[in-house]
C-alpha cells in the first residue's frame, strides 16, 4: 500500500509492530465481511494487506503471531453453524411458465389419481415468496430449533437467529406436541432500503436485493446482528407432525394462523384452472405494491388426503407447482463470445456483454447455450427467434429468471452494426487443442481430451470436492484452481488430494509457508482430507462426475449395488450384462448406463478411479429405510384393472415401499397383483408358482 515501508527495509521491531497492525486490520475486515455481511474494504485492498502480512512473515518467520491472519483463509460463515438433519426432507417445487404447463399439471394429477376431467379438484393459490426457506421445530409448544433448507436433508442450525424474528413465535399454545412449521424468511422493501441506506452511510457493503439481504442476515454467527436486521416470515407448509393440522391445505394454514403465524393474505382457494389463472393475474397485478419480492404463484392440491396419495418425486411434490412470473429482461451489446469447457467437455459459448442492470443485478456474461442457438435454430434445425442469428456487436435482449444464469433471448437486427462479426464455433478445444466433436443427436460440441484436458480435469476436481460430493473443508473451487497450477504440490487428479500431506512432507517449501497458508490452516486441511478417507458409496459415485449421473442417480446406484466392489464388478464385466443390470434399476436409463460403462472402459478414467479408490474406505450403502415394509425387495407385477388407484399410483406406492415393479411375469416375479379382468399374466403366474393377490389384499399389504 502507498506509504507503507517496503518489507525488505523493515527492522525486526518495525516488522513486529507492522504484523500487529495488519492482524488488527485484517481481523476487523474479516469480521465485517463474514459476520456482518458488510465489508469495510475492497477485496483488492484486503488481498494487498494479506500479501504484505505474508511477505513479512516469510522474512521474519519467528515473529509470526499465534493468530496469524494467514491462517484465516476463506472461512465461510456456514462453517460456524451446527447442522440439523431434517426429519422430513425439505423439497423444492417444479415450475410452470404458462397456462399450458398448468393444464398439464392438472391433467397429470387427474391421470395419477384416476379422476375424470370434470371431477372437482381444488387448489390453493398463494404468492411464491422470494426469500429463503426455514423449518421451525416446536415440541410441547416451544421452539426447539430452526434450520435452513441446506441440501434438503441437512440444514444449518440458525435457531438463535430465527428467535429474533418477530413473526416467529417462541411459544405456541394449543399446538400439536410435535409441530414443524415451514415457510419463507424474507425482507420487506422498506426494511431493505433502510438497511442499505445505513450501510451506505457507514461505508459498508450494500446488498444487491432483498433476498440476498435476508439470506445474509439470517445466516449470521452473531444473533445480535440478525436482530438488528428486520426480517419477516410467512408460514406455508409443515414437516413432521404428531397430529394432522386439518383435512385441507386451507384448514391447515388457518390452524397455523390461529397458532400465531403469518399466512400470506393473498392465499385463495381455486376451483379449477380458470380460477387459478385469475388468481395468478390478480397476484401479478398487485406484485409491485406488496412491499416484498415474490417471483410467482404456488398452487397446491387442497385435499390433504390427495396430497398424501400423490406423494413426491425425487426432489419435488406431485401435488404442488410454482407458476413463475416472466423473467426480467434488458437490452445490451455483445462485445465478444468466449468458450468455456465444462466438466463433461461441453464447449459452452458465453456472451461477454456491455454490463447491464437486469432486475437489480449487474450482468456482464450470459449463456448462449450452443452453436445452433447462436445461429438461430434448435438442435433439430427448426428456427428459433424466427431464425435470427447472433453476431458479435449485436444488440441483444438478456433475461434472468430467479437465480439462474442470465441468458441471451433475442437480437435486434435493425440495430446490427455493419461491422458485426460472425462467430466461428471452434472445432478443437480452446483449452487443450483436442478435437471437439458433436455426436449425432447431441446439441453440444464436446472436447474429446477427457482427463488430458486441463479445463475438464479442473472442473472435475471442483465437482469432486463440492458440497454433495467429498465436501473437503478448506478445499473449495478457488483452492483447487491454485493447487492445479502449483508446480511443487500439484493436485491434478482426485487421488492427488489424498497424497498431498505425504508429498508436502517431502517438499522443501512446505504448504504452511506459502502465501495464503499457515501452520493451522495447512494442518486443518490435512485433517479435513483425512476425514474423507472414509466415504459413503453414493457420495463416491456422485463425486466421480460421470456424465448423466447426478445425485439422485448416485443414490439409486449405491442402493442397488450396496458395495463399491459390486458396482465396479458390474461396470467392468461384460457390457451387455452390465447394461441389463443397470437399466433394470428404476430411474436408470440406457443413456446413463452407457455413460457409466464408457467411463469404466476408458483406460485413463479407470486408472484415475482405481488410484483414488486405493486411498479410500468406501462405506457400503445403508439399507433403504423402507426395508421393514412387507414388500421391500420384492419384484411385483400388476395386471388387470385396479379400481381404487391408478397403475401409476400403485407403481409409485410399491416403489416408495422398496419394491421393484416389472412389466411381465417371470421366474423372478415374487408377487402378482391381479385386478379386475386379469388374464394371461395371472395364468402364467400360477403356472410358475408365483403368489397372486387381489386388489383388496394389495391395499391391506400397503396399509392403504
Ligand atoms: S411450498 C414441498 N409455498 O420456493 C414444497 N414454497 O422453488 C414446499 N417458496 O423451497 C414448498 N413461497 O423455499 C411453498 N408459498 C410457498 C412458497 C414456497 C416460496 C419457496 C420455498 C421452496 C421454493 C421452491
């Protein structure tokens, strides 16, 4: 910094004083940033102070303070929170964008439940609050804990903070013994503006929008800071309960209101699509005057027994949907197009934009999806934007919907400058030079370099250490990038992470002496890595970053195979057998199966996986929780007509209880459920000695 004496000129006494001064400044800045969500200095200034501190420490190692700021690298606030496992998972909502999507939602529910088109089916409609969801657990009427959604299974314990919110009662009278209330924490516009005005006056960082302000304020280590930030809460749902809150969604909300929770006053009961759309328009018309942000309307089946029958898909309920408002848009100029190479080698074109404010957020990059999109057609060759292509220099319309990455939606041809440039989509990878090919039927061109491509290797590593994969504390995306380029202590494959400490021991320049690291942080990193040498099977599978294998698929695979050995044996055995075993798993299709097999058949991939596995103890998958149901593990076949539930519902019920549902009877069938008019399947089952039951026995069996 200007005016600071050069490090090499400092005497020992001056160095000591300077280290003390820097420790004070950096500590203050750290607290302001992580705990108060309101930085007191620019990032560049903070980095310069840290570099100076590290340089002095490097010159005078003996003077290094026990609480040296070099040890405080990137401690995100979330690490200070305890974790709470949700007894009932906190799910998300599927989206609808227009009346057709909504019609399909209604039709899907009717099909699933076997309801006629004209049978009454009521929905509640209420605003979708743009905040963050919170689960409040009350036992014997007392608030026991409050947890954020987190990954849906485990959230952060923010009890002390939630208790400072006026809308959240700490005691309830007349409540069920166990009651988990769920809803949205949000910040009103007036409170947001006042908070930002105070921040601006005192030179602190302001928040981009009320949602960020609400999230930053709730996720505070010091509840006094939360108290000083006015937050609000609407209840709209529940988790575990010792007794039902009512028979309908409306009754349940009314009960919550009487218990002292705020229920959104625009919640209405709608009889059918027309009323739902009318309520959508009403809420949209009032959006600007509500005094808080909403981003759509949520519809829920009103009858709770129907909600129960409809149940859940892997991450969303079948009985609810979010009808989103149209995205915020703005016009700006494309100054260039960059290519990013992703984890699976996909070359994604990214528009570099003249920065523009879109609905309160400054946008300077937006995705252009793929080469067809730039040329104005979809992957089947049909025109999009009426065939208008996009060139560098064009005036384009950018849009943002919620938190998603901004996109380029349209182009204004009348404003096209004469020197607008066509973009030549590369046919080789800009990162490693390998051919980039487009497989038939794929809309994306992919780098064929696999692990030799540094971009793919690095993105894979980032995925590997990410939250739902290995989740190694102190080794986030930023550190992965630094280690990837490090010549002395590189991490270029997942296995390298687990040899890091051993290699560090042999190195002359120890990690603890590097800029950004110290004794404690290096020690903590090695311990955090050690903690992950034992890893659950599903995390291991997800962490490999295999194309088409997301978290849900990894769970299914882990549950099916049980052990790493069984998984690996299948994938490295004859591929026809592997395909048939994999595709027999409910939720695994031929594309995912092929992708798994290809990965294990590729020598470099295989070596990287084998290397990694030698450092790990991969824990067997937990037996599914539904094991104790009578049909868990059985293979069922339905035939004939069921009168009390549709096939879709019967199948979903069976699968939720841990059974497999097959289409035809074979020696592997354990049970045939024969509805009315059952024919040849029942005969075949009897011939094979398969147990056959009727619909009533089926309903008894599943406790319906
Ligand atoms: S119901 C089982 N109702 O939207 C699903 N969610 O995009 C329960 N949200 O995670 C959610 N307003 O955080 C519901 N009126 C509302 C909502 C709402 C906002 C949030 C919630 C959810 C997210 C899904």
